[in-house]
C-alpha cells in the first residue's frame, strides 16, 4: 500500500517536473526566436519590445515580424501536438496520426486550389482550409462506417483519400505559373515565413474553443480505451464520442494548416515523444508542449542554422521520417498492434 | 516447382478445364478488341476534332502536312505510351500482389513511386540529368530501394507482411520521401519547374525518343513477370506449403520482385507516378480468371493497357481543350474502388 502510494507520488512528481521543463523549453525557444535572425537583438531589447516600449529597429523587426512568427509557431505546435495525440489514442495506433491519414491533405488541397486558381489570401484561405478539412474528415468517417468504425479500416481509407487529394494538389501545381507554383509549394511545405499579426487572432480564437473541448473529451477518451462495450456500460456513447473527438482533432489540424500550411510530422511525433518522457499517464498537456517545442526548434534550425532558409515543415519532415520508420520497425518486432 | 502432372487448376463449380480454357481465350480476345477500339478512339478524339482521312494521314504519312494530321501524329506516341505503361503497371501490380500475398499492394501505395520521385529529383538537381533515358536509371534505383525498404519494414515481426502493415509502411515512407523531395525543390525552382510536370503522372508530352530507352526495361520486366507465373501460384499457398511442395521460395520471390520493379520503375520513369492502376487492374482481372497466375498475368497486362488508354481519352475529352493528366484520372477512378475493396473485406483479414 505504502509502496503503491510512494510510486504514485513519484510519478506525480515526475509528471510535474517534466511538464515544467517542457514549459521552460517552450519559453526559452520562444525568446530565442525573437533574439535570432538576420540581425541579433539582445534579450533586454526583446523584453523591452514585449513590454511595449519603443526600441528603435527592434520594435519593427521583433515586434512586427518575429513576435507573430513565434506566437504562431507555438500555437500550431500546441494544436498539432494535441490533434496527433487525440488521433493516436483514439485509434490506439501511433501511426494513425493526421499526417498519415489523409486528413491534412483535405485542407492543403482546398487551400492550394484557393491560392492557385482564385488568388485567395489570408483569412479566405484559412476558412477554406478549415471547411475542407472538416468535410474530408466527415467523408472519411462516413466511408469507414460499417457497423461502427474500425481503426484499421479508417487508416486504410484515409490513405486512399489522401492519395486522391495528393493527385489533385499535384495537378493544380502544373496548371499555374511557375512562380505561383513555387509559392504554393512553399506553403505546402509548412512555412512560417509569411506569418503576420493578422494571422494570430483567428488561430488564437479557434484554439480557445478547441483546446478546452479536447481537454473535456480526453476524459471520455480514457473510458473509450477500455473497449466499446465497457465504455457504453460506463455511460460513454462510443460512436458519438469518437465522432466528436474526430471533429475536434480535425479542427485543430485544419486551423494549424490554415495558419502555416501542413507542417509535417509534428502531430505524429508529439504523442510518442511525450509518451517516452511520461510513460503511462494522460498525455495531452505534455504532448501539446512537445509540439510547441518541435515547431519552435525546427523553425529556428530552418531559419538560422542551415546554409539556406528552409520552411519549418521541411525540417520537421526530415527529422520525423527516420523516427517514423524506426517506429514501424520496432512496433512490429515487439508485436505491437498495427 | 510443382510436378508437371498438375494441369491448370480446375475451374470453380466444376467447369471442365477445356471449356474454361476456351472461355478465357474468348474473354481475352474480347478484351483485346476493346483495347483496339480504345486505341482508335485515342487517335481520333482530342482537343482538335479531325476527320477519318486526316487520322489515316496523320498515322501513316511520313511527314504530316496539315494541322489536323500533325495533331493526330502527336497522338500516336501518346497512345503507344499509354498502352505500354498501362500494361506494365497492371502486370507489375499483379505480380506485386502475388509476391506479397497482399490484396492492397500497389506501387503507388507501397512507396515505390515516391522512391522513384526522390531519385529522379536528386538526379535532376545534383547531376543535371534532363532526358527520360537518364531518368529511368534513377527511377529504377529509387523504386527498388523504396520497395525493399517498405517490404522490410512492413514484414518485420511474427505476423509477417500483413496488408495493413505494408500499407502504413508505404504511406509513411511516401510521406517521408515527399518531404525530402520538397526540401530539394524549394531550393531549386528550376528543378521544380521540370519536376512538377513529371510528377503528376501523364502521357501527354510523349514522343518516341523518350520512350525508346525504357523499352528494354519494360521488356525484361514483362518476361521475368510472365516466367514467374508458376512460382507465384506456389507462393500463394504460403511459404511453408510452398517449401513442402519443393518450390524454392526465395529465388522465385526475388525473380518475380525484380520483374515487378523493372516494370513499375520503367513505367514511372517515362510517365511519372501513376497510382491505383497496379491495384485495381489485378482485382478486375481476377474476377475473370480466378487466382491462377498464368491467366491472371496476361489479363492484368491487357486490362491495364485498356484502363490507361481509356482514362487518357476520357481525361482529354472531359476538359477540352486542355487535358487532365492520366495520373489524376486513375487516382480519381481508383480510389473509390480501393475504398470499396476495404469496406468489403473483414477487418480481421486486413
């Protein structure tokens, strides 16, 4: 009994410690994003700008350019980390992240059509991306429905829908002028390069709705893990809960995609990394923080440390890919379910 | 190999082998007739409306004089390309499904196309290649590497290469390779401009000069694939039974896989990644022929050619005067079929 209690309190302590370290990392990377760039500003100047003082030079570069970029990076990191973990937990499969299901492609394809054919910008692209992402997710759910939704079927149908949407994206890329296509490709790679203050409010407001919803649903998700029958006996309607979870998770992916394009593999990586840091606990908060760390760090690397500037999505993609293959290989060998 | 006494597997529901054989031959002849019709339509239909005499002039006269005849003349290599690529993808898909005993195997879904894409992009960007004859080597290496990688990753573990594991490994590999591709393309707009047209999967800009270097690959792949028909029949029984029957599992699998990779890489290098043909066609063929590969493989080649030529014609007609690349058409036609296939199967079997 005492051993059990001691173990539990040790786990709680570890959980608080890890969460605090992750939060500190987010803040450090956030400040580093403000400091680093073509021109490096000192921490006092940066803090001055945040406090609202007028610092010559820094007020524009940091206040107008780097601050919204850092905020958006943090927010999409949180959104993608949450969404990925919701998907992975709901489908009980680390590979069932929105990156691999076709979900993100719905937003991308619609946004590319809007950018390429209709010259849409900013808020229009965001709205189109969110609506299309939802529509694709509902289509995916409907097509996977056959006396309930099975994880395996959802994954496979997601892959099929993704293949069609990729074909659409590639087709659009051939139909527009090369400079527009290059612009579209930059967006498609997930880029924070054009982040401005105007992009912040829609993203922030959407997250104010979606993050609490995710937190509420996460409790029911735990019950769902026990199996559909048990969950029903405990008063959680499995299909309805799953549909709601899907809507929230897709909403998170879609608003993040609308803000910065599809940033590869953040949704996929956050949950498993948080799971390694904190085995056997609820993962939403740590996963959200891990997501923010990943996006901020990848943006710093892509923007400052390489021979040319890469969009954030290329960096996360290059980091995520080997991990993904390793994960598949490992979960197969240990007999993990796939 | 199985003893030579075993005849072609007896047809289902007691149809006599001879009768069944005649039926299958007749079906094949009808299919070839349909293919011929599709080829004629492919020469006749297009953005420009032409008369029959102009079609004949375009096909047969050595130097076409009118616009219409020239329009037809450009349709000839395009049609030939669609025929060959379709047959190669159909055949390659059937072999792949046989080797992996996996109803969802398809070069696009298993990451083979993505591997070829990355290799071609690197070839264009780093070594400055710019001709199809050179693309093919890169596509071949990339496709083979990706195929081996995906199959290895997907088959680790006790259950072996289940369809779901392979499909996820393929999708994951495709996603990973695609982000590497875009890392290169973002830095090099010139490469991107060449690559985006190759990537979409089309037969539109075809000419015979681009087609010729690929022919040896397609030919060798087709021969290997057709020779491995018996080996695939044995493999279908499962590795243990196959070994018990005296079949050499390793060599026949490698031989067949080499054929499939040659076919798909050859097709991909000249026409770009075209998805779902290799998936859909063998299933349609199996509905006619049953599981025996010595019928299934020729049927798959024939139906693949028919599908691609027809898809190309439809893509040209519905969006006149421009055309929709055939890779888009096959994705739009193939995905619903794929989804139907998954919905029909019991999840436990996946």
